[in-house]
C-alpha cells in the first residue's frame, strides 16, 4: 500500500482541466527512456483506441511498443516481459477494475495511464495519485467510497492485530501463576481494555469498509468508450482527422452492439460525434470542381436500418439473422416464416429480389427499402426505435461502403476467429488490418466470418427453442448450456460471441415463453471451451428489459465459487465472463442458485 | 558427346535462379576436369604426331580443342555465377551468413566472401566523412525517421541506441528509429507497417 | 546474374557473352552436319558406326559450339544444314501468322540460336535474319499486351508458348507493371524482407514441414 495519505481528488482527464497529453509529452522528453508500453485488451473499442493512440504517438515521434493482452494472466505476463526500462505504461480497456500496483508490483518510477471503459474503477487506482493516472470523465466516477471509508493508517496487517488481540488473553491465563507480576498485570489489564476497545472499533470499521466496497463493486458496467476519449484527446491537440473520427465511431458503436451501455448514453455519444462528423465532412453535395477525391474517407450520418449486414448479404438472410426481426416474426416457427413472407409481400418486395445479394437488387427497390419498412411498422407492430438506429456509414472509393455496425461485427468476428493455426495475438493483428482502409480484402474476409458466426448463433438459438427444457428457469435466473459436440460449438468458446448468443437467446426466449417473468430474468449461458482441459466458458447477461445494463454476475460468480469451493477463473477483463471446469458445473450452479434466491 | 557433364553444372545454375544455391557440385566438376585432362593428353599426342608429319590429324585436334574451350567456359561460368550469388548475399543477408547458406559454399568461396566483406567495409569507412557511410543501409530512399514494425517471430531482446531494451515478441508492434531496425526488416524478423 | 567477360579470343559478330548462362545453353543445341573430311581417332562420336575414324560424308548432329569451330570462312571440316525450324517451310508459317506458333516447343532459344546460325553464312541467312526480325516484331505486340494486362494472375498459361528471350521481356513488362502498382498504393515506402532471405525462409519452412510429415 502506498504510504501517506494522498488527497481525495484523483488526477484525471476532464473537459474543464488541461488535457493530460502535454504532461505525457513533457515527461517523455525530460526522461532518458522514451519508450512507452501500451497494453491493449481484446475488444473492438480497445483496438480503435489503440489505433488513435498510435497515430498521435507517430505525430510526435514518441517510441512505443504495443502488446495485445487477452486476459489478466496475459496482462501480468506481458508487463513483466516488456517493462524493462519503461517509465510509462498505457492500459487500454484493461486494468481499471483491478488494483494494478498490487497485481504487477512495478518499480516506483513507472507511471500507469489507464484508459479503460470498465467500471467500477478499483479504489486503489482512484486514490493512488502518484503512479496511477486515470484517463476518464470525472462524472463517471460516481458513488466512489470516500477515502476514509476504505483506507486507514492503522489498518496495516490485520493478522498481526489479531495476535495482539490474543496476547492479553494469554497474559491473563499466566497472571495466576506469577504473583510477582501483579503490578504489571494490572497495568496490562487497563491497557488490555483500551486495546480491546480499539480492536472492536477496528473490526467494525473493517466490516463497514467491506460492506461499502461490496456495494461499490456489486454491479459492473461500462463508461465512455476508450476510443471516444482518445479521439477527444486528439481533438484537443488539434490532431483529429476523419480516420480517427471513424475509429471513435466504431468504439462507441461496439459498446452499443454488445449492449454494454444504455441507449441514452449511446445517443448522447452519437450526438457528440455527429458534430465532429459535420465539422470534418462538410463538403457540399455538388462538388463540381472535384476538389475532394472519391478515394477520401467520407463519413455520413444516417438513421441506419438495423438489419445485420444487409448491404453485404441478401435482404432475406439479413432479416432471418437479425436479433430484432428474428424475434419479432418468431422465425423459429413455420408460422413466423410465413409472416415474414407476408411482410415482404406487403412491402412490394418480390421474394426473388430479396433472396439476391443486396448489391444486385434493383436500384429502385434498394433505395426505397427503408421507406417501405417504415410504412409497415404499424401493421406489424414494429418498434421503430429497435429497427432504426442513428448511426454512421463510411465511404471510400466507389465500391467501399460500410456502416458502423457491420464494421464492428466484422472486426469482432476476426478478433475471435477460430482457425486452428492462429494464435490470439495473430487474430488481434488481423482485426487491426480489417480496419485498415488499404486492405479491403481483409474486411471482406471478416464479413464472411461474421456471417458464419451469426448463422451459428441463430442455429443454436433455434435449437434452444425447438428442444424442450433447454433454457431452464432456476428461479432468480434462466440458464442454458451449449451441448458438447455441437458442430459450431467452437464459435462459442470465445467470450464476445458467447455473449451475443446469450443476448439473442434471452430475447428469443422472453418473446416465446409463457413465463411472464421471462422479460425480467437474467440469463447464464455455458459453453464448452477446451475439450482437452475440460473447461467451459460461462457468461451472465442482464435481463432483456433492463435498460441500465448493469451486471451483477461478476460478484455473483465470485461468491458462488467461494461457497461451492470450485476453481473458477475470472481471467477476462469483463467480470461477467468466467472459466469453469466441466466437472464443477453442477456444484457451481447450485451455489449460484442458492446465492441469488 | 563432350561437354555434356559441364553443361549439367550450367543447368544447375540456371535452375537456382530464384535466389538460393545448392552445394558446390565437386563431383561433376572433377569429372569435367577429368574429361579435359584426357582430351588434353590426346591432343598433345596428336600435335606431336602432326608436327612430325601427319596432316590429317588437324581436324581431330581442332575438335578436341573446341571441347576443351567449351568445358572451360562452362566451368568458369559456373564458378562466376556462384560468385555473383555470394556477392549478393553480402548485400542481402549482411556480413553474417546463416548456417544453411554457409554450408552450401565451398571453402574458397567462403574466403572470397570474407575478403569481399572486408573490402566493402574498408571502402564504406573511407567515404562519407568521419564514421564512414553504411551503403547497405537505406536501400530504398527513406521517407520517415521512424517506422512502425510488427514482430513476425520471437527475436528476444533488442537494445536501441538510447540504451532502452525492446522485447521483440511475436505479434507485438513497435515504433522505432528506421535506421536501427532496417536490417531486422530486411532479414525478415520484422514487418514494416505502412498506412 | 551475368558478368560479361571477354570472349575466348574471338571477336564475333553476335554479342557473345562469355558467362551468359542462356548463351551457353542455347549454343548446346544440335545442328545437322556432314563431315567433309575424315577425322581419325574420333570414331566414337558416331555411335552408329564401329570404325575408329569418322569417315567422309558421315552425317551427325553436332552441338552448335562444335559446329561453329569446324565450319567457318577459313575451314570447312563439316558442312552444316539448317535445322528444320529455320528452313523455308517454317519461315512461311511464321510469315502467315507468327503469334500462334509455340516458339518454346520449337526450341526454347529460338531467337538466340537463330542469330547464332547467321555465323554460318548459309545462302538463306539474309532471309532467316529478316524472318527472325519480323516474327519478333509481330509477336512483340502480343507479349507487351499480355504482360501489361495480367496483374497478380497465374501467367504460366500465357508464357507457355514463348521462347526464353520473349519470356525475359514478358517478365520485364510484368515487373514494370508491379512497380507501378506498388508506387500507386504507396508500397514503395515499405521496407521489405530481401528476396533472398524470403526465399531462404520459404525453403526452410518447407523442409521443416516435409520433415514433420
């Protein structure tokens, strides 16, 4: 624990205060060792933030090393391996929720900059003014325990305190045998009372502290996207470009795509981005002098149709594989499929056209698809908010047009690609290439991977619904397992894909179930991860009706593991994703059920 | 027909145009030299005879002489071609050759390589003012002082000019001084990332 | 990969490149010859006869380099015939349509060898020279077109019917196209692994894979 009592205000980036970047620069140029170590987590937001950071570093010729880390173990290992001679470490989407000083045991002269959207931030990180600097918005650090509630000078080694507690009792026992020490014994008795009182106070304080910490860390969630924060830093330094803006858009969109933030937060972020977009993309529609080349990146705001990858697929396929439409039309049943056909017919879209690749559809139909769907919303009671989303799409060159959602999905699919001969860090680099404009073939490949993933997900959801008793109600939550040996099970051995499956399953189940409470129940989903090691991956997602997206499973899993005495690994930076041994499954789930009753 | 063995050597050289070289074919070389020796001896005999008076031997002498010249040409071309390759390796692999390349070169070729390296080093240190000029650096005109590289294989620790240590682990990305890591890129340990 | 050195004493009209591998291999091609003089002790050159000497009038196919030294202005140990590819009948085919001919099959070094043939000062030499030039000119346009328009494709189909000289030209064309593409996409800035190292590694990896299997 760091000595002394730092003041209760932590150093962090705010819109009002000076930006943190110049401090970084000054510290670098003064110091002898100029290299910065950047540890990046395995998600799209982190990847985008990292790319923005790379650009800023390159502008200022700051040397850096970037190491992708897939979980806490990787994180520790990478730090130990790469930190020789390093003074500054930047953590992207990792490290906020752990006491990093305790975890990494770094030298005193190393400073950590944490740009992580995971919440809640560990109190040690907040109150360590010397070595840990948080790059976050201050209004997101709400409900932080006061310094006095969690730290105390007296609270050194509790074990020693217990020993001190015991000694007086022993002395009491001995006092009877030794009559010569009656004087000191009486003094000891007074002292004993004082110490006993102190001990009691300490105990109470410790209990209060534990309770406070539990309240603080009970729910995990997400703050502002790391990519957006990085973009703001760039903007403050007047180094923002359209490319960086696109990366920020992808970061924010990925948060919404993974249902990590509320819709309101997303809309707010989008509004902010929208002003940047109009500032950086203000060419007039009739650019008759052709000043700006077609190859330049152009971002456009649009109310996007939420049909997954419809531009890169056929309209029909997209309707069948999008969460909302799949559930709305109940497409696990024949009746549902018929209803979909009716829907298309009502819109005046011939089925043949809908089954063709979207790019090959008639121009007239393509342009009016959105309008036609809008007209039908009442008849089919479609929630416009769910089907249309304010978002952006990007264009460069004649052929390349991608919307933010699709780009995020493609990138995620690549990050979690299940090819046998690719290591996770290979995937990280490939995912980075997907976002590289000059490598559109990577994007194409990633999109087809995303399609395969989505098809596997839909197939699995269909299985869950068709076969009885797959999704079981355990009272406080629903749970289901992907059976071993399912052909596509390999997709679900990766956290993000499994989370997508969980969300999809929950939506579908709550739509079709007769259980009125299904809308308000969270879901725990398990899938086999590694057959050789006998492990499985388990995720917990909040209920479909919960808009705050706060997740209590992190803590719940932790407790359940303790009470059932099972070995569980919370290696992923998202605390609601854990690894278990297959054999411990029933023990663990029993404990979880009794915990949450 | 004479010269067919020698042609084998030349064909071997033609096949290896893609930038690798096979071990020096001492067997075939020896056979060619044998053939040449035999031809030479026969010619010597015939020349003495011809000088002594026999006229008709001239065409035979001519044929054998052409064969000798042909074999000589093939051998020289073989050796010259290999030497070209050795010279090229200095520019592409650097002054330390990997073991697999070394084992394919003969002893004289290795000595030639060392001498050539020395000549090159002497020349490079004599030009460009103090400190000399490293001609093997900057094969393409540099556009930036610093470049971003991606590590393709685990290459261990690398010490930079300012003393800091970079761990070149597979799939890590680094931003470094171009002059420091150019040779690692050329040797295939790092990949240069351009945007 | 060739060093030009001085030729073996002779100054010939064609550009003889002493160390040129292509030239060495091209000059190995056979020419039908007839011995005008008897050659003692070298009877083994003629595998069909058992005699110790080569008799006058023996017809053999000799490699060019040998025929060249035996048949010239000053000596006439053998007389040569033109190989069939350079005779009138074939010349007429080339005149008709040179672009469809498989020049690789007709002798991979069609042009090189053809120019060497002119050394013999055969009465047809002038026609041969003209014909070579014309064939080359006609095919050149096709080669240039092919090399500039096939980017990143498998070109073995296209180059199958080209002779070695044409293949070199084709490669030069492709190289130019690739260079331009690289310049356009700013790949020129990119430092690359030197070619030798890349090939060396490919071979190493292949060996390891073979070893594993």
